[in-house]
């Protein structure tokens, strides 16, 4: 019993210690729902951080059809991610290193970025939103957002649920170094 | 045929004065572009209904496209069809294009051989267009700009500088940065100067599917500025006209100016 108590106390302390330490990673999980439709194309998905003025301050990921085609490796349809296009995409030269990626199949996909990544260096302490936007050819479009406070504390985890084109979206702060 | 079209266009230009109005417009296939080889395609027409080509094509003789770097570029596949004109434009530069049909000319009314006659043409053709025995000659200069804006990538402003002739719209809000639920601001100029007290009409497309025009009437302020609240996404038609005596044709006693723009408002 005493041993168990000791263990619990240790765990409690370590959680407290976690909260004080900066997390090592910025983790985003995006669920692409499996849809029962006759014509299915993988959705285009953009993940970015915007500040309280809705200004995009960091691009986390943009997944689109990257196979070479006459129309430019699927970049023709990027404006369909219309919020992302307005806030960021239209002023970018695609592909963007560390952001562009191929479109993904249905399922849960995780992006884990070290907090030391240069994208986070521009973030001053304050309120932000993680935005995930999905747009699917011959399908629909959906935006899911998770408000958060920067800097994150280690062990923190926040969820939001999409209803059509997105499933569960999770923002979590990885364990400290 | 051309004479007939000219008469139609004349009717359009005179419309605000005479009280019947056909609407002149360009309809871009889309206004936000991306990709390796984006192409814009445009319908150009004169009709009562927005944006349905069911009346007359708009002549493309005055087609003037300013590219993002300020240069003038040519449209491809220009055709005048039964009810609409069409053209394509490869967007080879990144930034905003100003796509316009500018009708710059004169019309005259006079008595000849005992009957009242009308003539319309370019300023250069005036001397030959009016017979020598014409009496009571009234010459009016006419400048109408029909335009729209499209952007490949991020919006830019180089193509949107005023030419200083006729009525023009100068962005305060970029015309390819319009979103439902937001208010856009523009400044209207006449001959490059802010135009106050200009009556501006804004109508959303899709008039076939509603009972009323649902037009919004606005008036420019002392600095020629106006603010438009777009509640819904869609294609909108903005139109204004005015007249003055500030003619550049010596024989003309007055001048009629018209302006229309097609603006796309995107959903949030």
C-alpha cells in the first residue's frame, strides 16, 4: 500500500513536472472518414495555425494530388481549400518543403513536428487556432478548428469532431525532452 | 448586322437616361486560379437577366486586358456567337488581371433629308459619318467600361491603376478578395478624380430564380468611396453611369459615361 502510494505520488509529481516543461513535439492527428460513395477521390487537406486576426501564421501540412499532370500536379484545385487558399495558399509557390504531401487514404494520420521547428519560432505567447480544412472532388468541404494557447504545456490534448469530410481531429503536445 | 448591334449598344449606353436598361456584362468562368497552366474563359453579353446570355452578344472590339505586370495581353479564341461573345485567356503571369471591354466613341443625332437620324462610331469616323447637309447636329461622346477581375495565385494591384479616362473602380478591398458576410470598399473615379454622389447599383446574379431584382442602391461619398456588404456568395453585377460636359471630342457638347463590373463573392 505504502509502495503504491509512493508510486502514485511519483506519478503526480511527474505530471506536475511535465506541465512545467515545454513539450517536445506539436502533434496533430487528422481522421479522414471512410465514405460509402460510388465515386471516391481522396480529399485535399490543409492544416494550419491562425492567430486571433485569422491570419495564417504557420502551415502544418497540405495534402493534395502531387502526381505530375498537365494541369500542374493537382495544384489547379488547391483554391477549393478556400479558407486556406485565402489565408495562405494563394501567396505560396507550391510545393512547399515540409508542408506539401500526397493526398491520404481514409484513416487516422498523424503529423508530429518538433517544437523547435522554425514555424513555431514566430509564435508569440497568446491565443491561436489550429484549422483543418478538407475538400473532396465530387464531394463536400469541411473546416474543423481547435483553439489553443501558445505555448502548449506538455501532455495537453484537445479534440474536435468533423461531421462529413473530416473525422476526429486531435491536437496534442508531446512529452518533454 | 453590325449596325444593329451598334444600335443595341447605343441603347445600353443611353439606357440610364432613357429609362430602359439592358445590362452589359462579362462573366468569368472563375476568379481564383492556381496550377501550371490556368485558363480563364469569359462570356460577354448584353441582357436583362443576370447572368444569362439570352439577348445580344457584347462586341469584343474594345477588349482590353491588363496583365499583372501592367502589360496589355491578347485573348485567344475570340468569337461572337448568337447570344454571347466568348474568349479564352491563358493566365501566364501570377497576380491579378483586369479584363475589360471599353467602348470609347461618339454618337450623333441630326436632321438630314427631312428626317431625324442617328449615328454611332469612333471619334475618328465623325467627319465621314455625318452627311454634309446634316442640321441640328448633336454629338455626344460616350465611354463605357465593362470589366471583371481574375487572379492567378495571390492578388496584386499593378493592373488596377486608373487609366484616367471614363468611370473606373479603384480597389480599397481587392476585387478578388471578396467574401460573404464581409464589407468591401471601393473608390469610383471619373477621369482619374474621385467621383462623389455617384449612384451605384449592385445586383446578385441568378435573377431568373427569384421574383425581384433585389438591387442595392448606393451613393459614393465625398471621396468617391462606397462600401458594399455582401451577405451571400455569388457573382455580382455593379453598375453606374453619369454624364458631364468634359468632352475630349471638340464637336461633342456632352459626354455619357458608363461602368459595369462583375465581382465574385466567395463563401467563407
